[in-house]
């Protein structure tokens, strides 16, 4: 969309209407990661995974956030979980190298 603040507003409205919307929580996490708010992103990705434990993008992107935060063990655990969901994901395989 080009406007992260507007996107966040729409996503917050979405989770207000449906607190079980894993995609909205995922994208809120993604926007926070883009903004460099890694702790917030990690919480939102974790919430996404509470709702949908096999959410591949949340698994992969939370691993990236953990790497940015220097939490290598947590990143490795997320990569392992994500590979169990889809071992052919190219972005995931690039992380594992």
C-alpha cells in the first residue's frame, strides 16, 4: 500500500473485529518488523502462531526477527519448525544456510 501507518490502522481494525484473524496479526508483525520494532513484531508473530501453529510466513519471519535481535537459538528453533511445515520454501532454505 505504501502507507504503513494506514496499513497498521486497517489491520488493528481487523483484529478488533476478529481476534482470531491470524493473517491480520501476521501482517501487524510484518509491519512492525519493517519499522524495526522487533520486540513488537516477535510478539505479534507469536500470537499468529498461537492461532495457527503452522503459519509458514510467521515461522519464517519470526526467525528473521530473532536473528536481528541476536537470539540465534530461538531463530534456529523457528527455522526447524518452519522446515517441518515446508522444507522446499526458498527463503527459508536461504536462512538455514
